[in-house]
C-alpha cells in the first residue's frame, strides 16, 4: 500500500470515526432532551389533574386507580412520590405519570411514538450528513495525499538520479515550510555537498596524476638506460607498472569528469573482439578462445569497445583462472573464466576502484570498463554462473546495424 493510499485511508477513517462519534453524541443528547421535555409536560398536566380531582373535577384522559401500572411507577407511587416512567414493553412506547391524591392513584399516559419517529428521522439525517462528510473528507484526503505523493515521488526520482551519478539533478522548491519542503532543501543541500566533494576528489586525483606524469615518464626512460641484468629488468618492470597505473588513474579522472564523448563508426564486432583479445594477451599466457556465434555490425566507438574487452580479458586472467573464453553473439560479448567468481560486493554495487576481494582482487580495470561502457551507452553486467567461474557481459545491442549489400566493413 502506497503512502498516498495510506494517507487517504487514514483521513477517510478518521472522518468516519468523527462522524459516528458526533452522531452518537447528538442522538443521545436529543433523546435525553426529548424525554426530559415530555416528562416535564406530562408531570405538569398530572399536577393540574390531581388538583382538579381533589376539587371534584374530573379531566378527560385521567385514569384513576388503574389495574395495570408499570412496576417501577407503582413502587414510586406507593412510596408517596410523584413520578414519570417511559414504558417500551408494549407495541408502542408510552410515557406514564402517576401520583397520590387522597386515597386514589391519579394516572396520565401519553404515546411516545412521535418522539421516537422524530429521533429516527434525526438519525437518518445524521447518517446522511456523516456519509457525505466522510466522502468529502476522503476526496480531500486523497487530493492532499496525491499532492504530497507527487512531491515525494519527485524527490525520490531526483535522489535516484543523483545515486546514478547525475550530480546536476536538483529538486524544484515549491515554497512553504512543511516537511516536504524541508526534504527538498535537504536533498538539494546533500547533492550540492556531494557534487562539491566529488569534484574536489577528482581535481586532486587529476592534479596528482598530472604532476606525477613527467617524473614517472623520466623514471621509465631512465630505467631503459640501465645496463642489462636482473636488477635492471626488475626496475623496468616496476616502472612500467607505475606508468600503466598512472595512465589508468588519468583515464578514470577523465571518465569521472563526464567530458568523454564517443566517436562512433560502423565496425564488425567479431574483428573488434579478436583485436582486443590480442592486445590483452601477455607472452607465455594461455591463448584466449574467441567464439563468434553470430557476428554483426555495430555503430560505436571501436577504441572504447576494445579497451573494455581488453580490460575484461586481463581481469579474467589476473583474478580468475584459465580457460578464458570470449563469445560474440549478435551485439553481445561475454567474457568468461573458470576462477572463483566475482565477489559479492561487486555483484551488488558494481566495480569500485582499488577494491580487492578474496580470490578476485580488483584495481582500476573494471572501473575503467564500466566508465567506458557508460560513455558508449552500453550495458556492462557481471555474474557468477551456476556452474562456476565468472562472466562479464557487454551488451551493445542498441548499436547494432544491419549489414549493407557490400557486406561487413571495418576490421583489424
């Protein structure tokens, strides 16, 4: 049950409860007032009738010493009191009044049916008014709940956009000082603070990387001048890794800045995949099996596609286990290995830079792959198949183009 429905039901139920309570109060107060007035009027008539009877004057409708008298009334008269009593035991309600006048019991009675009919008519009016009031309150409650729900839904959509990386998304203030207005202000303030913090982090990362680029390049060049030997090989290998990591950090900084734009061209996906696999292969490494089930043409940025696939293959060898199989099926490319699988945090939240997990450490490779896929508008998904291993799927279905009469174009 949504919030709007809950608010509408709560307001309607409250209005119905209030209508019932007011109806009960009005009913009982009216019934008491009716009975008090009827008793007072009949009692006054009884006093006059008793005085006339004592003077020898007999009024019509006066009953002397009746054989049947309601028990509570007879008890009161026997005690010498003047009393009235509403008897509902007969076919219609009757109001009795009795008193002693010498040795006689003077009694008057009056039908109470008219008062009951008036009370029933009042009840019908109360039910009708309560029903109409409840319906009106329900409509007003639904309208108010819908208005609040729309504002909350707008806040939720903006929050989802911010969570998806759109740090320019903001809620439009509608004025007022209610809780929803405070929520709007809080979401906008949070988005501003988050955007500022991320921008500061990106600038720091980019600045540090740029500052290190020149000395690292000099380090790589100096390592190349070292005399042959095992120590020189180790220095060159470490310097190369630092240089590669620095380039990855710069690429991540560019992707974070949302300034990257794809340069699409029509290429054959099978050829792009084979070239990416060759680029990712390391000497001495087991060959990667490339299976082209259904080849197709895609209109995409070939360099970025190759970068994604090369990173996926490299990650499969580095953190998975052979054999590594790359499968092209239409606009979808799957990279699968037989390792321990992706860690649960990655499956739940996607790649995160510099995260390492048990059996599947992660650096920047998958982060770059996810960023490049976002630039392409492609979908990159990660899964652990039921029969073991890890599987990364790049879906370029949106970019698939039908081949022309001249056949596939592009290539290595």
